[in-house]
């Protein structure tokens, strides 16, 4: 298989096990995002694939050639990889075209220059070929770093938080441009990020690493978002409304409605997580009565905080967060009702002591935002 194949990789730093039996396949032409919180081992896995760390356990292959196992360590310069990090690491004393052709020093000068110009053309930077890095903006430097990484036609491209230094508006534009260039190149690409939105935008497949150094779930962005198999995965994508319930007659009841739970045992205590966009508001109606407390415009949508009142919540008032994708300017005293869209509700089993059985996280009592 052309691309990257990681098999059973584990790695420790002292007594800290940062990767635990991690495997992944990344064929040519596919972009895989490693997503997870700080300390989950994402960058360590990238560095092992690059040859910047020696492999302790497992095996790494690039284009079906073993480049690392506990006894073998092929140096980074002999792995046929392109690297791109947060800092871009452009050489300040070299011109842009000299930076891009730096990795082509084994080729005739004229051929290397032609290849560098081809790559600059792909990223729209030919007019800046004779400039120096300090004369460019952050977004332009990012384009140059990408052109330099792809110029030697690597077998594998490794990106570590490549957009973290860019402002929000520029980040979106550069992501789109980068994705177009990568798809045109057909190179296998692994990108590390802790930004779920970035992973959803960029990835063909997402690998989610938990703080235990294991891959908790792998799949297409749509599958990860709509079918999380672990409460950690569900919470990773932002604010969640949380309820506790018990499975009865193949369903669970929460104040916002009734949800099918046929895959869970009868009488099982469960945690129900509901994304803000899964709470449906209407004036009047037959749903759960609630009061709007505040609304905050976020540009493309609104986050609305409502209160489920004591007459439908046994434990008294509690906050629920709602995401609305249109103009929403209610009178704060207006009484609404709320229902639930089951597509945005996820059920996870709990133990007798109120602990989640997936990773032992003690349940909380309020909506939570992922790190």
C-alpha cells in the first residue's frame, strides 16, 4: 500500500505512556487528521512517523517499506517525507525560491528551479519568488512552507498544527487552498490538530486520541460527529447538554422528550448527551416548557440559554443550551417549549455509582464544553 501504515505503536516518556497500541492506515491521496486534547500523543505519533523519535514498540511502514521498528531506524532524510510545523521554519537568509528548492539540492540547478517555480505556481506565490520570508505575511509564509514540503514529491506529508498561527479569517482561506493543493498532489497526508472544526473541514478520516494514548474512534467526519461511540468523542465537538436517565421499554425519558435506547439493557442507568442544535424551540406547542434567559449572536448562528423550570425537572431549574441557525431575537420573558431531535442525542451506559463505563469519568451535573 502506498502511504503510511502504523502497526501497534506504543511509546513512553519515563513513566508516562503517551501512546498505547496505536495503529492507522493512511493511503496515498487521503488526508487523516489526528484529533485530541493536549497530551494525547498526537505530535509524538507524528514525530515517530517522521523519524524524529526512535520507535520503542510496534512497526511503521511507508509505501510498504519498514522504516521503523524497535531494531530499525531509518533517518528522516531517507524516509521520503515532507514536514510542515507551526513555525514554518523558513530560512530567513534565503529567497523564497531558494527556500522551496532547498530540498532539491541533489538535482541539477535548472531542474530544481523549474520544480520550485511549479510549486510556487500551485500556491499562487510566483510573484514573490525573489523576496525573503520577512517580507511576507503569515499566510504567505504558510503557502511557501507547503510548497517547500511538496517540492521533493514526498511519499508522505506530515503537518503539525499548521494553521495555529493564523488569524481566524485567514485560517479558513488557507485551509481551502491547502486542501486543493494536497488533493492535486495525491500525497498521503497526516495532520495533527486539537481543533475539531479544522479536522471536520480538512479530513477524509479522523482518528481521535484520548488522554489514555489510545485511538477512541476512527471514521469519516460525518460518522464521528453523528455516531460517537464514546462520551469523550461526543464532548470533544463542543458544548453538550447532559441528562441522566434509566432505560425503560427500550426508551429513555429526559425533560425534552423520549429517545429510543433499544441497544441498551432494560433498567440500565445511562447518560444522555444532547448537542445544542438538537434542542428545538417553538412558541407554545406541546414540548417541555422553558424560559429564554439569554441569547448570544456568534455570526453564523446563536447560542441561546434557556431554563427548564421546576414543574418539569424534579431537581429544580437547570440550564439548557440551544444552537439556532437563523435570526433569533426573542423577548426574554417569552415562554417557549422545547423538543429534542434524536439525531443529536447520544446515550452512554453508566455504572451503579453514576460513573461512565466507557472511561470511568465521573458524571457532572451541568452542560460541559470539551477542551
